């Protein structure tokens, strides 16, 4: 009896940890001018746990937008942002973001990477001019209360933009409900990004995914981050021949080569989507984070087993029932999955531009699941099933723990530069698993047809 009580208390404690981490971290989506906070569960700095989404009206939007590139359609006039930071503090954060050598603010220290691996991705000629093919790299983020992470996260994005070609890149950020100065710093970046000649979209919103139907609001936030790319007034910037790659990041401590590696692997593998591996510290050892969203290819199962009592005692035994994925994961080689997100993704914009997919909530009769998993499901339905995890890219949701993860799992540049490592192609499987695990909560887990509720099924 005492043993059963102990395990029950242990499961309850882990559930509380996961919930607090998810509620502390949110992400955004597209489709309506509203704001939400990040990911599927309780995301952005820890472990995940399914959060039920009760239907309720979407919160009203109060948005501000800035566009750095004058060729893009400009949104409505900005609503004044509340002042939290002093002018000196705002200046310090902007300087840290724009200058990778700035040391006045703490951030995850990233090693220098070999640029030759990624030079072919750059869209610049010998004179530094971008090709006239429109935006080829669209960076999208939904951010909340992550001021201290901005020097690393946005700083790495700015470095990637400089490397890839500023005129071929766009940066779209949706911010909401921050009280730490996040919005002020993001707004203050406009003159710097304008001078960089890159396109910058920024909005703040009061949409709160903690109130009402969480998944619906998260989907709206993610869609909102993509909205500039889908705006008919901006169509010349996003022609289909540009083969635009969307780089969608959570509030993670990412190095520049983490971002570039995801883009490289999408191109090298011919993938429709590539994802990182994200981690948390629910205990002493790192634990894979995005277990509610990610599903394997062979069996449509979660990356590690979680029994009905909710314990994560098997988190160490990742890909326990899929030997191919496990073998390639241990060899630091990409492997195909049914679904992933994992803190950072690079995916083709085509199904969005073709109006075939959007971030969405579950339909009536469909498994309760997060909007990233539903996106992957819709990708498969429309023939975009080349979805892969890149295990050389390992992320966490803070500078401090990001450093621990990099030390435990390896920096991207170190892993790909290891003796004997080489890029290995994937033998793509054209068909998804017949059934995929549904996990509305730990006590109710079951498999259902992967294409349930798709039109005509």
C-alpha cells in the first residue's frame, strides 16, 4: 500500500511539474489576428503534459505590427506598448541581439561553426545582392515573457539572416501578454532590421491561450505568425518558385548553426519538414520534451512509453519499439517520423501557399491533439510526408539549461564535425502508419486511424 501511494505521489508531482512548465511557455500560430502562447501542452522550458482544451470564444485581439521592409504591406498603426525597461536596458538588449560579440548580457555561448557546410544556402551573389526570387527563408516565432532569452534566440536568427542573405529573409514575430519588456525589445529592433534590409513583421496581442480553447488559440497564434507570407498583397515576395522554407522556432536557446542545420537537412534530404530534438530536466537527467506531439513512423507511437499512471520512468528508453529510428538516432543521423515539432522546425511553405493546410484544432470526432501534430497529419494527407528529426540539433528552453543540454548531447557543429560523421540520406517511406497513438491524457491512450476525419474518409 505504501509503495502504491509513493508512486501515485510521484506521478502527481511530475504532472504538476509538466503543467507548470507548459503554462510558463507558450507559442503562437496563424489564421486570425489574435495572439496565443506557444506550444501544444505546457510549453517553453520544461516537460509536456496533455492539456484539455475546453471550447470558448477566442479572445479579442489588440495587435501592433511593424514591418521593416517598405516593399511589404504595412499593417495598422502601432498601439503604444507599456514601458517596463529603461531606455538604457532596451538599448543593451538590442545591441546584444545585433552584435554576436556583445558580452554585457548573459547568453548561451555557442562555438564558431564551419560556414562552408552551409554556403550553398546563401542567396547572395558575389556583390552581396540577393537574387530577385522573393523571400526564400521565412522565420516565424510566437513569444511570451522571454526577455532574457532574446540575445541568444533572436541573436542567432539575426546571424542566420546575415548568412543566408537579408533580402531573401523575413522575420515574423507574434508576442503576447509579456510583462518583462519582451515586446519593447522586439519593437525596438525595427530600425536595426530595417537597416539590415530584411523584412520584419511584429505584432503584440492580448489573446491568452490559458483561457478557453487552448489548441484553437495556439493554432491562431501560429497562423498569425505566418499571415504576412499568405497576405495577397505580399504575393510578389512569396512566389511559388522561390521554394520558401519556413523556420518556425519556439522560445529555445538555439545557436545559429542549429538553425542552419535544420535548413540544410531539409534541402539535403529533400524533406518537407525537419525538426530538432528538444529536452527538459524533469529530474537530474535530460528528458525528451515534445512527447505529446512527436510520433514514430513504423508504429505511430510516442518516442518513449508513458503508462496510464503518467510516470516517465521509461523516458531514458527512447524509440524502445522502433529499431530503425533508434539506430539512426544513436548514430546522429536523421530519421523519418510521422510527426514532430521539438522546439524548432524547417518546413516547406508550399502547402500553405497552395491553401491546402493551416494550423488548426481537432475536428469533431478527431483525437484531442496539438496543432503541430495535426499539421503533420495534414502534410501527410496532401503528399508532404517527408518529415524527419535531425538528432544533431538539441535544444532547451533557457540559456542555463541549454548549456547543460549542449554539454550532455553535443553542440551541432561538434556532432557533425566528429571524425567519421557524414550526411546520410533517408530511404523515404511513402505511406504513414495505419494507426497513430492518441493521448488526450495519460490515463486514456489508444490508437486511431491516422487519417480519421480527413475529407472523404
